[in-house]
């Protein structure tokens, strides 16, 4: 039985990368007739966020703001299940079992671990190392089959498959499904505005490298105006972007925001200079993002209502997760 699950860390403000690579895809799947009758579960993964230090009051605020972002972007709590991870204890409970199935070497190979732990791995939290095991549990505690994510999470979803396969093999069962990452659209990897070789990230020290969902029109236009580019005019075909990462990034963003393919965009803007294209991109970004950030600000005025939505979502999520955990315990041989 197909089921959709995805999550985002409330570890800072939402970026355009999160929006185009993930949230917009969540909304598309929610509204796509192809997924009618299939449960869609979208989580705020607060337990993943604390694998690196989070100030408690900021974590609370970021979790609510992320929920507001989900809803403002079009997720409907009556159509999708929205909740924060820590309210459904089954995630952490299944993660423990997976910690005993997954191998140290698997975790060591993860590029996100290597990037985030940096040179001083000895000083990283144990949680950061085991991060992918909790992520596998997030997905498999619902027997989720489809996981919409950006390109950077592909390796983690593949590890989830490895964990499911090893669990099934070790216990001689056909219990956990083999999950598919859903990585689609023109913006599966939105890059930094300052450096076309780095992804746009909420943790980049330079605020000019990213567009935040809460940026106002002035900030958005200024960041796009200052975005790094090369001196050439835009090509009229996608091939012409191959060796031009900064140009490709801006065209990809334009395509994703305007719901067009890169080829369609280039058919219109091919031959234009950046001095002409950048204002077009700013206007489009402001037109698409301003209503979302205004709605986020409005929702943030009623934190109790956000909390009630998350509580209700958690109850619905737990109803799916609890029997799957019980069955897992039976398979492992734990008395209950
Ligand atoms: P996180 O919080 O870093 O990012 C959330 C989602 O946004 C996507 N994303 C991007 N997409 C395109 N371009 C970018 N520059 C960009 N930056 C971020 C990410 O690919 C992701 O889809 N480990 C996950 C959270 C997680 C999860 C899960 C996801 C925990 N459990 C279970 C799916 C299923 C993470 O750190 O995402």
C-alpha cells in the first residue's frame, strides 16, 4: 500500500531551496489526483534538529514557523498529516532497533555526516552519527513508499532501503517496504547565490547566499541583483548552461517558480543579459513568495492554533505508527 512521508528540520529559517526542493513538492503530491486515497505525512523533525545544538526557545519558534510555512505554502492539515516528530515516540523507538541493524561503516560513508561533523568527528554528537537511522525510522514506521526530497537527501533514502532490506533479511520477513525517493522538478538542488558549487543552505554563514521564505521584497531583489553570474548572455537551449553553474541555478529557480521547464524558460529569455533577466527573476520570486511569507506571519500570531494542528496530526500519525512498532517488536522477539 503506497504512502508518502517527508520531513524538514526546524533548525533555522526556511530557504528557497527547502521550498522548491521539498515543500512545493509536498503540496503538489497532496493535490495530485494520482495520490488520492494515499496518506501523506509531513513532519517537522525536531529530534533531528537537536543532533547539533539548538537553543530551546529558538527550537520551539522554528518548529512553529516551519509548521506555518507548510500551511502557508498550501498544505492542508485535513488532507495531509502535519506534526512534529518528538510527539510520536514510535520514531525514536524504531530508530533504536535500526541502530542495531545498521552498521557503523554505513553511517561513516554518509556525505552529510562528513560535511556536518567536519574535521573533528570525535566531538560530534552520537545523535549526528546515528541521524540516518532515525530518518529511516521516520519513513519506515509508516511503511512509507514515496519520499519527496531534494537531491541532497538521496543518499539517506538509499540507506533507508539498505536498512529495510537488512532487517527483512536478518529476521526472515517481508515486512518493511523498499522506499523510493521522489526527486523531481527543475529545482532538486538549488545552489548558493554566492557560489554555484555549493547548495543553498540555512546554515551558510552568508545570508546573501540564500533567499529566506521570510525575506521581504527589497531583500529578495537585492540578493538576486548581487547574485554571482558570468558575463555572457543567456543561451537559448539547456545545453548552453552545462558549464555555467550560476547561470543554470538562476534559470532553474525561474523555471521552478514559474512551473515551466528549463527549455521553455530559455525559449523566452535566451539571448538576454543578466541585467535584464535578474529583475524578471526578482519580480517572479517576490510575486510567488510574498503571499506565503505574509500568511506565515499571520499564522505565527496564533501559536496555540499551530500547536493544536500539530497535536491532532501527531494523534493521527501515532495511530498508524503504533501497530507497526508492535509488529516490529513481535518480529524481534520482544515480549509485550
Ligand atoms: P533538511 O531539513 O536539510 O531539508 C529539508 C528538505 O529540503 C530539501 N533541500 C533542498 N532542495 C533543493 N535545493 C536545496 N538547496 C535544498 N536544501 C534543502 C532537502 O533535500 C529536504 O528534502 N534529513 C532531512 C530531514 C528528514 C527527512 C526524514 C526527510 C528527516 N527525516 C524522512 C525525508 C524523510 C534533512 O536534513 O532535510
